[in-house]
C-alpha cells in the first residue's frame, strides 16, 4: 500500500512539474485576438488597447484580427473553430448571449464551444440622432415618432447585437415603431446617422462621444444610472422620462473549448492584473469604459445568465433573424 501511495505521489508531482513547465513556457509565440466587428467601433477600440497591454504583459505580440459580420457571429464562429492551443482568443460582447435565441441556426454554441477567460469591461450606451432632426429632447423624438409609425428607423451593428435589442426595447418601452436597419458594425450605422440617413442609434459612448462634443451628433439620453463624467450635459434615460430602460454593453475574452487550463489561468491572471492597473483604469475612463474582471467560472455563469435574460426579451418581442 505504501508503494502504491509513493507511486501515486510521484505521478502527481511529475504532473505538477510538467504543468508548471508548460505554464512557464506559455506563450512561446504570438497570439491572435479576434475582434468580431469591423474597425472603428467600441469593440475595435477596446480590443486594440487590450492587445497592446496584454502583449506587453505576456512578452509576445497579440495581433488583432477584425472578422465582422452577422452581428458578431462570424468572428465568434471563427474563434470557436480555431485550434484550442491557447494562441487564439476572442473579444465578445452581449451578441454572444443574444444570438442563440434570435438565430434559428448558429454555427457555434456559446457555452459548449468556448473556454471563458474573464470579463474585461463594461461600456454605457447613449441614444443619439442627428442635429437636423427637429427634436432637442428624447421626449420630443418619441412624440415625433408616434406621429408616423414605421416612418422612422434605428440602426444597429447587426441582428442580435446589443444595440439591436436596445432599439427593439426602445420601441416597446417608448410605445413607438421604429424600423430596424442592420449594419455589419454599429459604427457604420452611426456613420449613416451622421449623414442623416438613419434617425436613431443606441451606441457605446467611446464611439459617439467625439461626435457629440463636436455637435455632429445630438445625444438624447445616456443609458446609465447617473450622468456620465465625460458627457455631463446629457441627461440619463430616467431624467429624460424613459423609465425601466437599461442596456449596458459588456466585453469579455474567450478561448476555444479545450484550451489548456494553464493557458486559461495565465491569460486570466494577466487580464485581471492589467485591467485593474491605475493607468489602465484612467486610460479606459478617457473613452467612457469601465474595467470589469472575473474568474473563468464567474464569466461562465455570467454568460449563462445573459443567455437566459436576452432569451426572454427576444421571445417577448417576437424577434427572429436568419
């Protein structure tokens, strides 16, 4: 019996030593960070900040790759089908949790096909329109939209994105009927708002703030519990008279299912450390973004909760996408 125990102990010790060696060697080459939306949007801005800092922390370059399309599903599917070797990761947003209820066919399973690493940030959203539209306040926009049901529209980053669901929720809560116009990225929708082709978009503060400050976009309300530090003149949705309307965009990092635990642990440790660093907090605050980290297990549970929450919204609104 003693011999068996000694052998078991030796095997366990060798396993720990091997795992430690792998952890020390990882990463041995550059990593790929997939960004499931086109350049210029909040995902792109945040992804490039993360790639730069994470690369410095790991001692290996982290190369970003924009794979936009289908409301983030193209990039997510590419990541899910990548080799689970710790060298491909993906920055995801609420669309990952919305798509399972919205799409009849999905090329990946958001729970089974990924290894959660960590949440990284949350971004408040703002409701914007263009200055030529004869409204100054959110209540005036709602009143105008009610005069012509179906005559006004809202843009989004694609079916299944958080700004799509935000627009649908706006229809329900405000009692209006805005038509949905999907794009391959919400920044493209914002471009058409700037041009006066789209009447409204719900978008993350980082992308919209420069245009709001320059006067090229009119902010009708911030979707936040209190006024935003960077846009103190913009009322909250509650102040603007729209109660029970809350849509916060979150971001997290996933790897393909089966990624070695040592790689997941190393990435989680580096992400948590760098996102909580004072200089990183200050830098993110400058683009209206707040760090939010978690353990892999906490992120996994968070995704399951988000799938349930958005599934209820999709069912109640009777939404579907092909």
